[in-house]
């Protein structure tokens, strides 16, 4: 029997499990590092919903420009150059992470905005006016935008969603993503793995092609590899592996640093702290990287980057390949491990699917081809497959699709700390989920009356090398010699990959003991590490609802302004047609009314300033009345002229 450490620190939180209902219009959202997409099942077709700019994907960018409501998507991306410190992108790389994590520390100098430690040490971001946001909050803004796209498609607010996460996300990162959904006012029915979603989108189309499928998913911020067995509508994940901090952003940062170094070598000027310059170079670097997927060489030209100095040079595809080879090679090990974990050989893989924008890079396709000894399948749209798969899973949950079953796995081993800082795994990685497991433990020292259960995820044998995802205390254990109490610890990973742990004192006490027949059980949903308390999440939900109400009001005012604007345009027409026959004084009064109304219309449209709608309607009525009166006089004049 394993022994607990005698240390007692904090109490864990008690959170009740949510009950799931069957619902309709469950949207699928791919919450990507760089871009996000939303899809829904319509009849038998999965449809990607377009945003208001007509785009099928929406940049995962959120900007704060002083207004209450942040800009999200393309409008946020467009203004990044003039507002780099308040424009947040790729924050998915920070989600569920500590400020001190090496990956976060590496990002600090590579982004133009501020990354700061929250009180509990989580990585947050901050604006120039010191407003602090958790990465979940920023993701919540993006999810709100995706919800809005779906709301306007259905002409009705949607409530339920399936959201995807990188397969290699740990519990904290999954929890933080669920919190983001809650902030956006969405009931996230299920969190599924991105590559599994992509396989669903692939497999649903090609049921005849059952077999073993590898999904190689390299997006803006994360890399995942999953191997699935698709058989008669059953999608069984055999193994998964990856790196939650490897993606297109790393290629952009590499090119950015290359350009900064080149500039320094040429002019002796270090512009790495000039945030505006860095943002411009970053955008040019990404553009160049994307271009080099289609052409052999690309021109990087950034005029007036520093005073009268310009950046101007050519980069070839080979140069980019060589420069980024160490990044590309980081995908090889996880692929090999994944094939091994699945109990397969390379030759057993029937099809390789490419997902994520970075898989358009020819060198990456070549490496994948060499690894699997087969040409990857390029029929799946790498930007849309994940959202489509999420929509399919949504339709399975709503009962619209009946013949599809998804069996996913947990990406990381789950266990607890036992005496001496040893990691005791209870559920090994790649175990099919949902899963429940129980193991018995005891106390490590005589008279120990409480045990602290510290839950970790990872593959290392010492807990210090793994990720602490939650901890709680089972107290009131009757005093007894070490090894006597029997503590049952139950671990459960649900279909979202989210962990619930319970500890129970199962010692058989004699009938005359005060503890006889009394239940001593503590259970938690591991949620202690996402850096957002329930209260904070509730506050954010409240704020987003208030914003929604204000937005709705503003929308009505804008519609009102549009009606007034139409009348103004008609009035302009009347003046230009009949002005010559109107009285000078009447024209002047009408023009004053026009000016006053137009000022109010512009206030509403451009400055969000609200004017009393009844007041505007009264002004419009008055102007129309004067105008009608003037026209009647004109008509009389015309009759008189005809009569002469
Ligand atoms: P995703 O997260 O799947 O939207 O992938 C976005 C990443 O893919 C970004 O880093 C993009 O710069 C990158 N990307 C998109 N298209 C291409 C392309 N044609 N060649 C290389 N990288 C690309």
C-alpha cells in the first residue's frame, strides 16, 4: 500500500458535476491560436459559418482601444500596428500556464504586449492602462465573437457548443478553456481534441475508407499527433502526443529575430524594443513565411522602419527551411512515440491527414511524408476540418447524428504524490476516456489525522517534474498507527478530459467507535489552478451579459438613426429638385433641421453617444412637416405657372 506525505496545506474546492441535456443547434468551435472557426450541422451537411466580413475563419485577436467592448477578429488585427501593446494575439499559448513556465518566459520578449504574473502565479496579460486579463478572458472574448456569428446565422442566440482543444492540453488548460466558454455565455457541452475533431470531419465523408488514420496537426501555437482507428462510424483514438508550445508563431518569431539581427548588423541599431517596429516586422515575417509555401523566394520590404531606414531583402524557401529545421524536427519524436504507444508500425497507418495552417509549408509535408512513408492526404481543409468535426460531435450530442461514436484518450498520465515526492500514476496516458479508477492508500506516520492529496499530470517519476493540477485535504482521520487507515482514492476523467478526484476514509471502525458508520469523503473537480475563481467567472459572465444588453440597445439606436438618415437623404433630394421654387427662409429652416439630425446620427454611429429616440423621431416629423408644407406651396406655384 502506498503512503501519503504527512504534509497538509490547503483545502480543495467542492464543485458539483454538471448534468447534460439533449439540445439543438450545438455549434462547433475551433478556438485556434491564430484563427478560430465556427460550424454547424445543417441537414446532412456541415457548414462553416461566415463572419460579418465574409471570412470563414476569424483571427484570434482581441484589442482594447479604450471602449468598454474590445475589438475581436479582423477589426482587432487591422489596428494591431497602431495599438500593438493593447492587441492580444496567440494568448492560447499562455492558457493554463504559470508566468514562470519556460515557454511563457520565452514569449515575453517576443510579443508587443505585456505578460504579467497573476496573484496565484498564472500568466496573464495587461493593457497600457493596467487592465489585467486572464488568457481565459481573452479566449472568452473570441468565443463571444464566434457565438455572435452563429447567433446572427440562426437569428436566435445559441447556447450550446462543442469547443476543441489541442489533444496535448492538460487538465488546467482544458479547465481554462471551459471557463472561457462560460464567460462567453456558452454551455460547453463537450471539449474535444482538435486532431480527433479533424478525423471526425474526414471520416464522416469517407465512411467507406475505414482504417488507421494519423492526424498531423501543426497550427499557430500547438502541435498534436493522434492515431485513430475508424471502423463503422466508431472513431477510436489509439494514442496521442504533441507539444503545446510549438507552432506557426515560433516560425514567425524565428524570422522576426533573423530580421532584427540583420538590421542591427547593417545599421548598428537595435530596434527589438521598438514595439511598433517589431509588430510591423512580425506581420511581414508571417506574410513571407506563407508566401514561401507557394513561391521559391519572397521579398521582405518594410519602408521607414526606423527614421529614414528601410528593411529590404529576399528570402528563399531553402533558407527558411534550413533556418526552421530544428522546429520542424521537434515534431518527429512525438510522432514516433505516438505510433509506438498505439502499438503500431509505420506501415500499419492507412492514411495521414494534415491539419493546421503550418502543414501547408512544403518542407513540413516532406518531413511528414518521409516519416510515414506515404503522401499525406490533402483533401481535408486544414483550416476548417477542426470546427467541422466539433460540429459533428455537437450533432452527436444533440441526437442529430446517431451512428457515430467517439472514443478518445487522455494525453497525459494522471496520479498523485506519495511519500518522498514520488509520482504514483493511477491512469496511464492514452487510456480511453471516460475512465474511473480507484486505489487504496494509507498514512505515512503514526497519528496522522489528515492527508493532502496532490494531483499531478505528466510522465516523470518525481512529482516536481510534472504539472500540479490540484490538491485537497481529507481530514478528521481518527488517530491510529501509520498504515492502519484505509484511504480510497477515486480518479475519474470525464469525456471532456476533465478530472474529478474523491478520497474516502474506508477504514472499518469497530461498532463502539464514534467513527463507526460515518462517511468521511472529500471530492473535487480539479479546477484549483486555472487562476479564475468561481466568483471571477460569474463576474465576467455578468459583465458580458450587461455588454450584450448595451449592444442590443445601441443596435436599436443605430437602426433608429438609419431611418432618420433615409429621411434626411430624401429631404436633400427634395431641396435639390425643388429648392429653386422654395422660399429662402423655409430652405434655411429645413437645412438647420438636417444639420441637427445629422450631428445626432453621427454621434450614435461613430461615437456611441445615445440621443433620446423620441426626440429624434419628433425632429424627423417636424422636418418632414415643414418639407411637405414647402412642397405643397411649390405645387401651387407650379399650377399657377402652368395656368399662366
Ligand atoms: P491555424 O492555427 O491552423 O489557423 O494555423 C495558423 C498558422 O498557420 C499561422 O502561424 C499561419 O502563419 C500558418 N499558415 C497559414 N497558411 C500558411 C501557409 N500557406 N504556409 C505556411 N504557414 C501557413
